[in-house]
C-alpha cells in the first residue's frame, strides 16, 4: 500500500514539475547542462588518408572505443598542447646576457661525464 501511494505521489510530482518547467526534452537538457556544462556539439567532417583510417580502426578495436571518441580526444589534446605552448611564458622568454663567461666543455664534463 505504501509503495502505491509513493508511486502515485511521485508521478503527480513529476507531472506537476513538467507543467512548471516545460517539456521533458528541455528539462533533461537543462539537467545535463547543469551537471556537465554545455555539451552541445558541432559535427565536423574531414577526409583522411586510408592508412590513417586503418590505424584509427585498429586503435578503436583494441581500446574498445569509438573512432569518434579517439578523434575527439586527439583534437582536445592538440588544442591543449597548441594553446599551452603559445601562452606558456617560460617558453617565450628571451635569452639574457648576465656577462658571465661559461666554458661549455666544463659543463659537458659535469653533465655527461665527458673527458678529453
């Protein structure tokens, strides 16, 4: 009896909730948007060489992942790497002359154990 009352009450709650918030698709989209951020995606198409496609298929099968997932991850990694190197202040430093003379041979001896 208690389960039946709960079920009816829950169904009435959901029905009223959808009356207030609109249709189910909008509700689910808003829930996903709230939980995961903006997940809307754009379809991108391109042509790739047959050899590259064969490698993608092999990786897809071995990792049990879709080609879409692998390509999406590769693009994300490329963007992160590309943006990171452009914006990394360490990589954009200019050389500074401190006026100290260095002996490259001595440095190589210490670093690489080279002796002449």
